[in-house]
C-alpha cells in the first residue's frame, strides 16, 4: 500500500508520537491531514497584514480580507489592485546522536495577488446600505519548501533491525515494502529451526552504522477566493467568500548507512568490511484541489473600536499521489558458505498511484481593534481549530486506522496574533507577533508550537501605496528515520524562516 515508505520512514512533518495513539494498520495519511489542514491566510496576506502579525479579522479595508474576513471588504471605499512578491529563507539546524548540522533553502513566490471592485454609493448617501466590494484574490496559504540534512553514529541499532522487525516470520516470497527490499539486498536472512520452520530473520551485517539523511521538500497551497463584502451604515460590515484550493507537495529523501563498527572479542573497535553502504531513495508527490467557504462580520459599536468574527468551513480536498523508492546496497563481493556472493544489489519498487479525499478542520476566528485617531491602532485576534475533526476517505485503501489515529493524535488548538500600526503623515510603522499552538495531544514533552515576530513600514498616498514586511518564524519538530520497538532514534529540527514581503497597490 501507499507509503509502504511511510510505515518505516515517517515524513518530514511526521513528529514522534506515542505509538499507543497511532492505530495499528495506519498508513501515515494522518500526517497529511495535519500538513494540509494547517493552511493559514496569514501566510498569504499583504505585506501590511503580515507586518501586523496577521491580526486582521477586525481591521478590514485590505486585499487580504477576501481570504481572512470577507466582511472587511465592505470597508473599502475605492477599487484596488495589489500584488505581493515574497522571498523565504528557510534555515534548519538538525540535531542527531549528539551532533548538529545546519542547512538552508530559499524560495521566491507571490504571497498575494488580487483586484477589488468597489460599488459604494458614496459618502453622502442617506441610505443605510452603502454598497459593497467584490474581490478576486490568489493567496499562498502554505509553504512546504525545505531542505534538511542530519548525520550521526547510532550505537543502539540500525535500520536493518527495523527491517527484521517488519519481516517478522513472513515467508521470504511474501515480503513487501522495505522488508522485501532488504531481503533482495541480502541485508536480512531467514532463520529456520531444526524442523525447517521459519523463526524470523537475522542480519549479515555486524555493528552499528554512521547514519545520514537528506530530506528535500517543495510545494505550496494556494487559495483562489471570490469574495464580496457589504457596508451597512458604516457600522456593520458583512461578507462571504468561496475559495478554490490547489495543493502540491513533493518530497525526496535519501537515507544512508555506512561504516558499520563492531567490537571484536578483545573489545577493539572494528569496521565490518563486508559492506560498504546501504541507501534508500524515496519520492512522494501529492497533487490536490479543494473547495471551501467563509462568512465574516465586523461591527463598529463606537468610532474607536471594531470587533470581527469569521467562520471558515472545512476544505474538501481530492488528492492524487505517486510514490516509489529505490534501495541500493554495496557489498565487498564476499562469498558465503552456501556459495552466495554478496555483491552490489538494488531493488526498485513499483510506482504506486492512489487517490484519497480529505476534509480539513473548520476554523473560527475572532478579534478586536482599537483606533487612536490619526496616530494608528492596535489589533488582536485568536483562532480555534479542532484538528481531530479531519477525516479521510478512499476507495484505494482502508482509512479506518488513519482516521482513528487522527482522533487519537490531534486536538483543539488556539492561535493568537496581535499587531500595532503607528502613523506619521503618509508613513506607516508596524510590528506584530503570532503564536500557533501545538495540535498534538501526546505527552512526549516536545513543544511543536511556532511563533512569528513581525515588523514593517509602509507609504500611503491617495492613488498608490507600498508596504514592506519582515517575518521571523521559529518552530521545532521531531523526526524518526525509521520505527523500531526499542531505542527509537530521533532527530530534532530547529527551524527558522525569514520572510521578506512587499506589496505594491493602486487605488482606482
């Protein structure tokens, strides 16, 4: 089945989770539920809103409102066109077996692009309903680009031990996945009792290896939003949106074990000269599309305060995937007693093509803003997201265990954002902070929350505006190169992303 590679090679976004929470028979799609479900309009906002930490639910009057709170479009009093190019610099320090190695990757993209058509009736109309604004925007709501390398000597086990566990007492002719590739590469050998009954598998390799892995990922999620927001008496702003989502995720992982060291009968370290190395290269591509909707409201009870609330429906995805792996082992042409020659071996899996549907969680967001006349404003908000409400469906495989795992692993999380803007004539100075909670309910003591520190400047004139934002994001992840009952190896990733975004806009 899919991600035979995911059973042993948990994905980059597959944190270490208590095995009691993962249902037996799960294929790893519960990781996809979180990966695609954590899409957030904050990432695809204009530079103005990114500089404010993404706190925009109660602000409005911005192109980002189409994806965050469509009611905010009702605050616009002119038509607008804007575009927001963005540059991301991803840095990761990977710690494994006591050593740390840093890697980086850059990515250029467009965070936001849109046009809004205003049909307000004018400032002097006596009607309560002032008109509205229709907007079409394209927002980048998730970024999967990354590159990570870790290395270290494992003194407890090898991935070969994991292959042995996976193989169990399965007949060699029926082995599949990585256990099957390990058998084809001579890494595991069947063991029989005196009655010629298969009792398990052993390894021809002595000692413990130097392990390394390079993980390269790319892809993103975009929302194409069609949104409208209306204005009632300059006190109530309401709207709705329909979003069409595209998602692409690609990952390539190259895992290597080499330099196997063991101790001889005198306790002297020796290198196993039978084997040079064993290497697994696997690739996974997921392409999907989906649809969602949102309704939003902003009220202004007094001139200096606004309150906003938005409900975003679940996104209903249809996903297509392809995965395959290649396993190569280099031996030193050793001849065994039975005449078998251990020479270079390789195994290439069949290309797996599958399809599944995913329902991501809904999101409820509420916030408030306080305005200080011409000096500026302060804005804050929070999200509530229940990741355990995600659900998978497929006719290609059973999703029961993965859906059980979703309910056992994830819970409700709260995200908080706040920002402030100070105005000086046509200039704007902004700062913000955002915190995204840890959705995992496990008790492993590892904090998977993330935080953003943001800042920026802007210039506004009657017909033109330009904004600049800098965002510093930090998060942590745990990663398991393979699954094994005892002495599970873990790599810790400290991730820092610096984003520079600029928005250029025109009023017309």
